[in-house]
C-alpha cells in the first residue's frame, strides 16, 4: 500500500551565500546586500555541493531570472556560468579549490559559507535567500521541511506538541551559542566541528512555521524546483492535502509509541537542536517518544 509521506512541512530557512574568490568587492547595488553584478558570473566557475540540491536549484533559478545561462556538459561559453559539484562531505575540497583558483566562487549554505569564507579570507558577495525574495515578490524563502507518514499524522495531539517544541528551538539555539559545538559533538554531528558565534547563528536564520500558513512561500520554492527538474516534485505542484491540517482532531489509538525523525546532518540539524536528546509526549494515557537519527544524505531517510 502506498504511504502518504507529505503530510507536514515546517519551514526551516538557511541562508545560502556565494563566497567570492576575488579579494575586491563591488559597491552594493540598489542599496541592497548584493556585492556583485549577475553579469559578472559570465565565464566564471561556481563550485557547490550536491547536484540538484537546494543551493544548486536556487542559484540556477536566479541565473535564469537574470538572463544568465548555465554551461552544459562539454560546453564552455564565455557568456554563461559553469557549475562544478562536490559531494556533501567535500567542503574541505571546495576550500582548496578556491585557494588554488580552480573555482571563482563557492556556493554553500550556512554554516559552511561563513566557515569557508573565513578559512579562505574571501568575502560573501551574494545572499541567495534575499535574491530569491527579490525575484519572487510577496513571498519569503523556505528551504527545508518536516514530513510525516499518514500513520503518524493521524495523531494530531502528538503532531501539535512536536511542532510546538520545534517552534521553541530558535530560543534554545540563541541561548546556547557557546555550547552548540559540544551539543553536536555529543550526537556525532558534523556541526560539532563548527565554531558557532551569535553572528553565525543569526546567519543560519533558523525558524519554524506551519506550512499551511505559508503556502505561497512553499509554492514559490517548489516552482523553482519544478523549473530545474519537474520529476523532483512528482511532475506537478502538490494539492492541498500536501499541507497538514493542524485544526483536525484525529487521535486514534497509537499504532506505535516510538517514532524516529530522520534528519540530514548539517544545517537541518541546527533546526532540531532542542530535541536531539529526544522528545516525549503524553496524552495522559499513552506516552510517545521521539528520537533523532542523523543521516549523511536525504535519500538515506526512508519512512516505514
């Protein structure tokens, strides 16, 4: 029987930035944060992680909106930009590529962007999140989501309690900046190697919102994905049943009393920092526990 996975989305926004290989900066355009012209990408090489991942898709979306083409395989047009890829665990390789001049820009999410910029003495010249908002009027940027199967979504009291807990994660992160590295080391996350500061945490822009309340934002993001590869979203935008109905009261007897949330290790881990040690919910009769399992890639997460 086909299971319904896309019952709930929570927006967890993370800024994606371009760290320039060039030491000079251009004046900011139109009073904004942009320190580079889109035309400057012509003939340049941008290195990023994860082909088809969020940084890649949003960068391509912005290039298309600003009339800049992307070189295909074997193509080397000076009027287009070239994108090269490293795996999710090759940030160190990207750092060396920039230092050697093998790439002109690094396209990374936080906290990697700030880390790479610091280790290469380069400047962050483009905030993809802000640029996305510029070309998609009246929406905000959403980047990650929490999805549940139909079996879990049947328990609305548990879902509401879990989301309420995640809504308090930002306050938890802001109040534990100096200890974040130790928290992540305890759970063997790659974020354990990050030297967190208040500025870096602010740049990560962690937040939690109910998807049904920000449908237009979600649709704008999914449309950008659809432009790149319609198959990534099943060929068409999802219907209303994609968004969990938090007003529904459905608390049937629990099929399980222990759930596991699979999380792609990296920036998404920061979004669940306050439940890394687990989350317990009780309705007075049944206690339900939730554990976190960190994975190296999204395709490693399989709902049962």
